[in-house]
C-alpha cells in the first residue's frame, strides 16, 4: 500500500486473507478497510470481495486440490504464497470469466512482491500450470461421508458431524451447500418514513434494482447496490439492512405502539430498529450493549432512521439492574452465540476454534435468567440466536423453562410460515434465510 501504486483486486484479497490467518481478523471488516485505503473502484472492489469470500467458502477444497500439485506441504509455505495460490486456484476452478493466464500471472507477480523466498514465484507458476494441464479435477473423497462432505463444502469435520447428527447426511449436504451460496441483500423498509414502493422508487433513481421480497412484507431485495452508505435513500433513513429471519424474530414478539421494551443485546441495532418500526416510533426501547463504540453505532443508526423511541444504554445483559425489575412489557435477548447460522455471510466463522464455544451456554443462561427479572407480569421474554446448535437453542429454552415455572412458551404467527409452537429454527437450505432461532416466552400474569 506504499506510494501511489494502485492496488489490484487480487492484492486486496491477498492482504485480507493473510490477515485472517495471521491475526485472526474478521474478513468483512478488514476487507472493507483495505478497499477504502487501496482506493479500488467499484468493479475492482466487487472482484476483491468475490475472491476473498470465495476462497474462505472453499478453503479446505482448494487446499485438497493444491496439495495434489504442490511438492511441499501447504502448511510449510509462506503465508502470502499459500493465500496467493488459493486465490488463483479459486479463479481457475470457480470463475469462468477470468482468463486462466491472468489468474496465474497475477499470482506469480504477487508472490514476487510479498514473498521473501526468491524461488517461490517459480513454484507458484509450476503448481498452477500443472493444475491447468490436469484438466477437469476430481471431487474430493474422504475416509467416510462426513469427511467427504467436510472437504467438498469446506466445513470442519466437527461441524459437519454436528449437523449430520441433527439433519442426516442428505440434509447436511444441502445445508453446507447453502452456506456457500451468495446471500441476497435484504433491505427492511422504515415505514415510519416511507412505503416500500416509495423506497424502491428512490433506490431505482440511484441505479439500484430493488424487488419486493417474495414473502416478507416491507422488505426489498437489492441488486447492484455497491456501497450502501453512498446512497441518498440510505442516508435519509428509508431502510436498514437485516436478514428476514432476524426481522421475523422481532415480529414474533408481537410488539405494539406505546410499549416499554428492553433490547438487552442490541448492537448493531437491527432488532431495535425493527421494534421501533413495529411500534410506529411510539413508546420506549432501551437498547443495551457493553461496548461504548457500539453504543455510538446504535445512536448513529437511530438518528439516521429518525426513530426517537430508541435509547442506547451502556449495560451488560448479564448484570442485574434493580430499577428495571418488572419494568418492561417485552424483553428481547438476542444473545452472544457461536454464529453458525450466518456462515454464508461470514464464511470465516466456520474456521474459528470451537473450544470457546463451550462456554457460551453458561453466558446465554445467565443473560436469560437475569433478563427474565425485567419482564412485567403477562409480558414477553424473547430469546434468539443466529446459530443452529441445539444446545444453544432448544436446549437452552427447555432448561430455562424447567427452572422458571412462571414462564410458558407462547405460539406466534409469522408471514409465510403461519403459526409456530413457541419456537422456530430458520434453516438456510429450507427457508432461504440466515440460520436463526427464536423462542417466545410469556410470563404468567
């Protein structure tokens, strides 16, 4: 990034992928900063994003193929060399519109620029040209079905086995394939400011195609949007981005104008925004987070959307606040979780160490127990996660109910899906949403 040399899409992807491996950086945040600092135009930025996310979605598969052509073990290669090979291999295997020569030549050039070993560029050239000469490559095979699915769809074996235990092999294959698909951009209309038709017209005037969602009211699916923050319709607060499953979790709460609502784990704010829209911006929503910079994000989103009922507040969801006891008609607890339902949007989640996930149920239960104290008699406690692990979802709710006889599951009705028996799991391969879980609990009057 030195001097005024323009950064290419492949270079931006290389730097992002290397940072993810070396520093444990999250790809979306690091890539966004790299694109901004590198001054990439819209077309190059789109290619960099495709390369970065494509490699992360298929990293285990790419490594399986590369290992067949590389004489050295992949884990002994310099990090930038390995990331460059993955980027080139992804282009050769998945992108038809990029000439093979361009993919190979750029990989060789980036190796010369970032690698300390003077012979590495020749090795990269040899590996990629051997891959080209081999023609159509075989599908990976493992020692058993779980390993084969793990390699084919680049999900660690432990995670593949978790899903097989719940969905079977066929259901797991469909889920893993869905995790590697490109998710649509869902814009939820801020109906306190405009209708869906008015918002779509405003977006069209800026060159953004916005089609009504197939089954979710006041939701638009965006195409060719580019940087959303540059759009006047965005800056004027006509919409906010939120997956349909997360939106329906708030719908399940049945909020009404004038309610007192606590959003206990609010950042980055989507559920607070949805709640305020459902409440027609009348009542009060106390939106909490434990990080000051996230409170500022909540305030910025509130002000952009013009939703005056939202009161961002620095507060831990697990720490009791006596003055809030029995103080809210509804309490939303979208708890910290393993995040395994949003792999299609954050593909690097699948590679994170599963060890720390074992502590999450304890934190989730502490939040649920604490926030239950804030619910008024006959009020609602809503529990939600963006994961698909039963121990963080149904198991958590069942354990809570066994210890809290004052709460009961309450059925709720959703667009498209009708009445649900108090709990619902959204699956990417079934509902075409993020993986998401929601449970509605009513406190006895």
